[in-house]
C-alpha cells in the first residue's frame, strides 16, 4: 500500500493536480515534448500570439491571472459562438467543468507551451456526487470536460478528474470521467488524461453514429475501465498507466479497456505501437473486459492491441475478463498482434486470440479512420 506521499495516491496525488503548473510537473509525461520548459511570464502564450497580436478574429486567449481574453476555459468556450474557434490556454490549473456544444464544430485547444503538464483542466465530480438540484451526476455527468462538437482538436493539454474514492465512502458511484468525447473527427496530440475509474470516455452521440477519434503520443492513467466507450478510437504511440488500489488487497485491481462497440460498427478501439505500464504488483491488471450496456444489449465490443509493449502489470495468462457472464469476452471482438513484453506472453493460447497477418492488414489507423486524416502536430507545429 502506498504512503500518503505517493504522487498518485490519496491526497498527495490531488495536491499535485491542484497545485498549479509547477506542481503538475511532477506527474508523468507521455511520449512527446521531451522536457518541461520554463514558463515565460512575459509571453504566457508563447509563439501563439496574444490578445494584442491576434492571428485572426477567431482566436481567444485564456489566462488564469487575467492576461488573456478570459480567465476560465468555459468562459472562452461560451464566447466562441459558432464553428472554427481556437483557444490558446496559458499555463495554469483550471478547476472547472467545461462543455463544448455540438454547434461549436472545428474547435481547437492549444496548450501554450506544448507541454501538457503546464495546462491542467480538472474537477472532482463522480457518478455518485450529489447534484445541487437533487439526484447524482451519473457517469456521463461526472465528466470534467464534455466534448460534443465534431472536428475538435487538442494539443498539449491535461484533462483530469481528481475525485478520490475516499470522498464518498461507501458510495458505489465511483466512476469519475476526465473527458467524455462524442464528436466525429476528434483528435488529441500530446495530451494527458488523468483519473481513476472511467478516465477517458471515447463515445459517440448515438448508437448509429460511429464517431472517429484519434489519440497520438498521449498518456492515460487509471484503474477500472479507464478507456471505455463505443467510439471508433485509434491510439498510436500512447502510454497507458495502471494505478495502485489502496482500497483492495488482491487482484484484479482493474481493466485498461472496456469498449462497448455497436454490433454494426466494424471498428472499435485500436491501440497500435503503445505501451502499458503499472505501479501495481505484477499481474494485478487485466488488459480489457467487454462492456455491453443496458442501452445496447446487442453491442459487440471490439478491441485490437498490436505492436505494443505490455508490462508485467498485465495478467499474461488471463488478460481478459467478463463484465457480465451473459456477455463473455470470448463472444466479442478482442484480438492482439505482435505484442511484446512480460504482459504479452502467450502461456494459455485460448486466452489470447491473435490476428492473422491478413487480418492485421485491416487493423490500421487508415482503415479505422477512413477518409479522415487527422491534422498532425509535430514538434509544436501543425502539418
């Protein structure tokens, strides 16, 4: 069991998230920008202009100290009426919930430094948290950030939910979403997603809408089902980190993926050239379990993990489990291809379905995303 000073446990971890950009530097950084850069207080928006040097009339600047157009992210979102706006976020911790409506298509959020540790959007609602008007938030309502617009793009931003199970002792509503994204053509580059249960909700607006989402060089951490939903979601060069569970004494601690792909959707989650690490004991995590929700009992969850490194935290002998016995994982669309690492060892072949080379040729970002090619952000520049 970790001490109270463990940066990812209890109040110690929350303090790092809420302590501002400087404290956030202590948290893990995904593959991407190599090192945290000193923040230039004279140029808080870096190379992205300023309210006095605006590149166009659809760019807004957010600064917690008042040096931008707005001090909060939601205030800037509210001011961005219609499609095609860009928000440049200065370093800081933005403790608020944020909602981007479907009418705000093509919105872009840019962390001013390019380093996701510098810009943190965080709140602490959970599914079981009481709402001011009565009732509780529920899983979707717990999201710190809700993104419904098509064509949303973010670079260099941390999306976090720092709810702790000890905040609601005995309450089973511990799902606490950092971001729920339902828009088609949503892309995230060099971003972080921090939470515990249900961190990243990659979903769609309706059962018939096969939203496409792309995550590149991102870092995602959590414990139970912390990447879940029914979107067609591609993860490339991403780092998934499983956390310790001070509230449990034995395995399993949780599950990385919990897709709920609609049966009619040929493509669910794809993790390619990623890695899974853990701060928990060896074998204490499952790679995935299928989520067949009551709202779609015909769902056939789909997950492919390929060309990735699975650390010893993954149970190699039995990497998959059932969420409900009525929907066994063997009846779903789970498969792997050319994975390496201790958690990828094939010791019980029937527990690790593998793609053939022909099948793997169709399990690529291009095949999953179709005619959409996400805008690429490389070395701080968009291409």
